C-alpha cells in the first residue's frame, strides 16, 4: 500500500475552515427554520400528501432539528481539529 501524503498545511487549514463555515451555517439555518416552522416543501412533494403532512408535522420538524444539530456538532468537531492542527504545528516549531 502506498503511503498517504498529507495536504499542505495552508490548504488543509483553508479546507477545514470552509467546512466549518458551511456546517455551522447549515446547522443554524436548519435549526432556526425548523424551530420557528419557517420551512416550505417543494411543489413536487405535494403530489404525495401523506408524505408532505408528515414532513410539515412535528416529526418532520424533529428530523430537521436533528439534522441541524448533527451539522452544528460536526462544525464543532471540525473547528476542534483545525485548532488542534494549528496548535501542534506552531507549538511544535517553537519547541526548539
């Protein structure tokens, strides 16, 4: 098996930062839309009224809140890894 090459530090930090931003933004957006019942279903879902009623009801709101919470938790883990990588990089270099 070939050894796995790591991405350059700056590229890795940039990608982790972008991933943090979209996960946090998406989690906050889904959570607030579900919490205040401000989401709307696309027109094609209304072809199946039972599914549409389920998604607009409390179970659908709960699913959206759960997805939003999972995205926010993913953003927290992503920023944790980003800060850890930056601290290891900078503190390891200043150790000498």
